[in-house]
């Protein structure tokens, strides 16, 4: 590619990804109505992550980008996890010491 | 860390733009769309794509603050969360998910049309993208109206109820924490909708430029970068849909 | 605590003096002599870098360990503490002693006794700060927080609100009177007590008709509250929690959130209907309900 | 300078050419002017606070007015001066030149960022005109949502807009460092100022959006009655503190990291020596930026946060001390066997080292959980962060300004006045904030309008110091402005320093270099003939 643009992806790849997204959407609605106990939310999140990955990888063309862009994209996710993880380290351990408010 | 420096013409991935690569500023032979402070078209493209991704990381953290609040309160008030979630209209949410996925497809096809040099393709797909985006907002409007109708808007007038077919009002008792849920619901979907509106505005500009024939297989950076933004907004919804609409069906514990 | 303070002062002073002395010495010793002079060609030293990475690392860990140990000690009130209820409100501190005596912006305590303060707030975040005893704790609306201290010398000490709380933040101050135990007893006797927290809680318990469901003989629609405080409670969703002050508080204001196993979520929520002070009295009453056998 | 040469300053003249400029150097100058205005404004409020605290009774300002004074002082100084100070002025000016580029990657976005800053600033001024806010710069809920009756929402919008200006600056820097470096400018040849600003930019883009959305939620709570932090609805005010400090603690590093970058440049240039342990100094910038994200909970030790989370935050906070110590030792070692010049920038450098040391070391007291219980929210904290923010960041900013002033304006300022100013600032500063450590340890809480009599002597000393400090800044302002009009023309390299910015003319031409630069040597290569001791 003379300008550094990504190679041209055939339309059918995009349509296939679209089909995948549509199926996953149906699936997530379907499994939400099933009883999996504590697993419902993890299943829903797994499906959402799969869908997001499809969009990022194909539609947003991350697969043709430089490693630097990939690292950038990943860093957003990692920082989010840092915020959630360390933030929850407070909320999930508050009751450990049986002293109110400590 | 260093994924290759920007030294033209060799290091920029597969980028150097033919023989124009190292031409100094002011000399002839530049691509007309190359800005003066870049050495090559490839450098310009790499910069704008990296720039958009960096910006999207910012957006991730922006929504992340609300997701943090969501997680904390959901662990505190699981019953309120499930009960409130069941007040949402899953059908509308599902329709909107589908609509957004369609718009992402047309968006990526618009970019592809630029790659293969089809102006008509860009125009048609951009218009379709905007139509899907607008459909999303219209559905959202009806959804919000329904919430107002059922007294689900937090604040002094929070009074969840249904109006039965015979006109009697059936109040719904929602546990403490439901107002937090609906606050976050309006905050998250509202900010998401705001992003959609901004996205449609960007698409209007892109449409104008596409009609003018500004995008060629050599140069379509703005279109590609706007596409990245549009897909990101789609991804946010991909997470909002299960987390807000679907969690209530089978809540246990 | 002050020992730790002076330890850190010493470490810091050492490094501050060391670096400043080096900087001053180098700037004077290697003062530029001619306009075109350049410095020696030294790029660095791995050994030095590792050394001055390792030393601060070890020192900082010592400070952390010491500070954390102290913090844990200050976080766990001893079991024999007397409990005083303090509620912050813009812009005053309301205090109630276990014997029922109330005071505002003043706190009388006996010396040599561990005092545990249960803190609440009616409006915004306040902070109960007694510099002389090196303790402070935020009073956060919506929950109960705790601090403890022991006065050793009789005297009058400051109370400050140290979390900014609005217009008269700097007027939200008071005094601690640390007294000999006999003086404290005399003071208590002279105070006008219109009921201990437990008694007032008992009255509230009756006023809100809690006993209709929470019968002591376990026949009510709600669980018996005798001996519940401090015990492990099995919840309807399978979890087990320890019924501390904040659990009791939450179960009153937000009764649906952690329903005890075997009972229906039928209790009304009292969010916004009971003042923070009354809540604390109710909790004091519930905590006073001990099974007959253990009395 | 040949007369027909056009520097960036006199390329096209006129207000329009300046206000619509896309030249990073002109935007830097626009920033310089605007942040100076806000600095003066913030200083005015500081003066008001110090005057009020001269006596223990609240006799100068009413309590409400005093609360508004310190709130506006905080909001203006943090969001409208310190955050943009070094990155948006010195950084904007120097980053492209130092990496050998013609401009930042996105010149138009750079201009937009300045306009956003101005809009945010104008909103803040509007709030001021409408009576100011009284929540403190921290906007703690529930006081900011249910307690305060001032224009909190509008102030939040101002901060929000200014926040986006800083996001755009950060994002421009990151892309520029990655994509705009000149041929031969490898990562390990970058000046340390670039490394420091790169680390700062990471913090800006990862942290700022979180505080933006958090403040949005506060504004929504006030205006739309959504109740995210409202304890009456079951919300947790402490969650606000978590989200707020997730940005606002790293924001401290937004302020000090560029200052550290300036110091690395100045120490090397004034000693004419290769910086000691280049890679360690560079890596410590990144380490500080990353660790800085993991420590926000040390603001919450007494907020009813879980003590186990407190432990995690405390230990990571202690670890931040390590890279900071590494930097300080390296600067000191750089001077060893250097050729140290006693020109005015050196005065600021030495001042910075002393004040930053004190500021950094007192952080250890506060990071140690047991001690923080006592010191939290007292004047000890106030003194600590002023030593970092003013003693560190502003000393570095002034030092950098003096160092690069000839490059930026093409004029030389009065050397002896500059030395006097540096000494005045140093002495005044210590007199202002030194006593606050003591009064804080004695237990005087911050944000107090009246205080017990026994604290008065320390407060009087502090106010006295503040007036000396103010004089120092005003003196610097005077001779710097004077030099623009009457100063001698500066040569291209007045300090005999290394670095791409000294290879071009003073002031530089519009596109920075007449010939596209090619880099073939490491940074600070002062002694290219020597064999060198290449370790570390």
C-alpha cells in the first residue's frame, strides 16, 4: 500500500463480522433469560467482550495497525482495570475488620 | 515502547509515499493534502490514527468513571439493581443494539468505498450510517419518554408506577438504591447519546467532504478517523446493553 | 506515634542535609572557571544508581510497616472501651455519654480509660479531630465510623472539625475535658440526664412499634434481636455477615438489602425518617439486648 | 540576526495572525500570557487568605468570603495555572523543537486547546463575578451537592472545559513524540524534558477524563437531581473521593513531572555535563507517572475507607519516593566534576532542589498511615503540597522561563535582578510555608478562618514570608516584561548549552529550523572527545 493505509478488506469479511455481531446479540438476549445462577453476568460480559473485540479488530482495523497503536488500545483497557481493581480493593474489604467505618 | 521512530522513508511500517518521502518543505511534489509540518503522507496518516486511538483511550476512561460507580453500587444493592433493571424496555434496547451494529457496518463500508475510490459508495453508506444513528436516537427518545411516564426519573418526583389499561395506577415498590440505578442509567445512556449526536455531526461533515470528492484512495484520513470514533460509540453500547437491560432476569444472590 | 514522627524527621533531615550539602559543595567546588569550560565526561554509575534505589526503598518500607502497625492499633478499639456517641451537624458536635448525659461541643472524659467514639453525621462530611490525642476520623453521612483514644493527663484540649463543611467550618470547634475518674463521676452526676442512649433507644423501639414483629421469643414475623449484635447472621441469599453497627444501621434504613434467612422482606425502610442520633440510640438499645444466659 | 530574517514573532503581524495561529511557539506565548493572568489572580486570593490569618479572629473577611477565597485560590491555581503551566508554555514551545519537528502533530488541535483553556477560564471568571464558589477546589460531596448554595455547577463546567484543553495538549505531545522525531532522534537521545512531558501527557490523557465525568456527575446531581453520591439515596460520598483523587492525585504529577524535566535540562546545561544516569532519570519519570496512578487512596486514610485498601495505597505511596529520590541523587551527581556556572538559572535550580527535597520528604510523613491520622487535613498537608507545587513546580517553571527566555523572546533580561528575585522567592517561600509544618503538627486544621491564639506567631511569620514571596514574583515579572521591550538581543546559544533548540536562531523561525535537523549524538554531549564512563 503506497500510502500506508491498510489493505482493502473484502465486503464479505465485513458482512461476516456483522453477522457474527448480530448472532452474538441474539445470544446475549437469549442467555439472559436462562438460569445460570451467579454466572449470568460473567456470560453476558464475555459475549460483550467478544463483540467489542470483533469491532475493534475488524471494523476499526486494529489488525493492520502498528504495534504501538495496539499497545495504546490495550492501555485504555488496562487502566480501566487498574481503576476498578484498586477501587474495589476498598469496597470489598471494608467489612473485614469488624469495626464500624474502619 | 519505541515501535520504530518516524524516520522517513524506511521506518514507518509500509508507509513511505513513493518518491515524495524526503522532499523538504516548500518544494514541489507534495500530495495536496499533506500538511506542511509532516515529512510524508505516511507519517501524517500514522499520526492521525495514533491520535484517534489515544483520544479513544481518554474516552474509555471517561466512561470508566461511570462504570466504576456502577460496579460499586451494584455490589452494594444487588436487589435494587435487578428490580430496577426489570423496569427497562429490553425490546427497545435490543433494537437499538441491532441498529448500532448496522451503522457500524455501513460506516466501515463507507471507509472501504473511499479505499476503492467509489464516491457514490461513500455517500450512500454515510447517509445510511446517519440514518441508523438517528433511528437509535429516536428509539432512545421514546424510551426516555416512557421512563418519565412511569415516574422513574430520580429526584423529588421519583415515583415508579404503571398505568393499567383501565386507567388505575399501580405503584411499584423499588428498594433503596433504585434511584442510584436510574441516576446511572440516565447518566450513562445520556452521555452515550450525546456522543451519538456528536458522531452524527461529524458524519455530516464527512458527507460534505465526500460529496466534494475530497477523499481518494491516497487520502481519506478524516473518514477513517471518524469511523474509529463511530465504532467506539458502538462498543460502549455493546457493554451498556447487557449491563443495564439484561441483568435483572435471573438475578440470584 | 511521636516516636515514628521523630524517626522520619531524622531520616528526612539526614537526606535533606546530605543532598543540599552535596549540591552546594559541588556548585562551589566545580564553579566554572573559564567561559568555554565543559564538564567531565561522566555518564553514570550503575552501582550508585542501584545503591540509591535500594536505600530509599528499604527505608520507605520501614516507615510503611511502622505506620501501618500504628494505624491498625488506632483502628481497633479495645473491647473494654466506654462508648460515647458523637454526631456532627453543621456546625456543632452533639455528644451523648453512655449514662445519658448530653453536651454540645464539649466532651468530658475520665483519664486512664479507653474511650471509643461512634461518629455519625446528619448532613455533610465532618471530621472529629483531637490533636492532643493524635486521632481524627471523618464523620460520613450514611454510616457510622469509629475512633478511640485514652487520655492520660487531666486538662483541656481542642476538638476541631478538620473536614471542610461549609460557612462556619472554623467555628465547629470544641473542647475535651480530661478529668480524674472521680471528678468525671461527679460531673456525670451533676449533668442533666434525660435517659441513657439505651433507654432512649428502647423508647424509640416502642414508638416505631418494632416489637410488633421483632419479638424476643422468636415468634414474630421478624427475627428476634436478642444477642444479634456482633453475631454472624445467615442471610436469605446465602451469604453470612457479622451484625456490626453498620449492618444494624443498614437493616433499619434499608431493610430490604440484607434480609435474614428464613424471613420475608416485609419490613418498611426507614430511610430519611429517623435522625442519625436516634438511629445510634436504637442501635445502642439493640446492642444491649443480651440473651438471659449470658447476663 | 540579519534584518530580513523572519522569526516566528514577526512573521505575519497582527492580532488576527496571532489569534488564528497554528504555530506552536505562538500558542505557547498565548498560553504564557493567559496563565500569568490567572497566576496573578490566584496570588491575589492567596494574599487575601494570608492577611486574614494574620490575626486569630476572623476580622478581615467574613467566613463565607474566606471560604470563597481559598476555594477560588485552589481552583484557579490548580486548574488554570499549575496544570497548564510548564506543559502548555515551555512544553508547547520546546517539545517540537527538541524532537526536531516543524510543529506539533496537530497544530489546529493545539490552537483549539488554547481556546478551550480560555473558555474555561472565562467561565471561571464568570463564576467569580457571580460570587465565587465555597466548596474548596476538591468539590467534596455531599457539601458540593446539597450544602453549597454557590455556582458550583458553572464552576464545574469551567473546570471541565479546561480539563479538555489539557487532554488535547497531552494527546498532541504523545503523538508528536511518537511520530514527529527528526531522523536520528532515537528515544534514548531525547532530552529528558521530552521524557518528562511524555510521562505527564500519559497522566493527562488517562486521568483527566475521570475527573471530568466525576464532576459531571456532581453537576448532574445539583441540576438534574440525579443522585449518584447522595447518602440519602444510599449513595457513597467516599466514592466521589475515590474518583476525584484518581485524577487529582496524578494531577500532582502533571504539575511536578515537567518541573523535574526542566531541572534535568538545567542541571545538565548549567554544569555543561552529561546528565548522570540518563536512562535512570528517564525511566524514573515513567515510573512516577505510572505509580502515581496507584496511590490515590492515601487521601482517604481517615475517610472510612477500608484499612486494607489503605495499606495498599500506603505502601505504593512509599514506593513513589524511590524514583523521586533517584532523580534527586542523579541531579546532585551531575554537578560532580561539572563546570557549574552561577548564572541566574542556577539560582532557581539550587532553590528547587532544596524545596523539592523538603516537599518530597514530608510526603513520607503523610504516606505513613499512623502519622497521617494526626496530620491529615492540617496545615502540615498545606505546607507539604505547597513545597511541591510552589517550591517545586513553580521554582522549576521560573527556572525554565529564565533559561529559555532568550530563546522564546530573543531578548536578554537583567541577570542581577534575576538573582535577587530567585533569592527573594526562596527566602520568602521558606518563611511562608516552613512555619506551616509546625503549626500543622500542633494541630491547626486547614481551611480555618479563625484559629486558637496559640497558633498566631506561626501565622504571622507565614504572612510575612508571603509578602516577600510576592515581591520576588513581582520583581521577576517586571524585569522580564521590561526585557521584551528594552532587553538586549539574545544570541542563538547564550548559555553554551547542548540541544536542538540552541542550534536554531533566537527566536526561532516559523518552522523552527532552516535545515531539517538530523541528530547524530546523544543528548547533553558536552564532552564529545572524552572517552567517558558509560555506565547506567
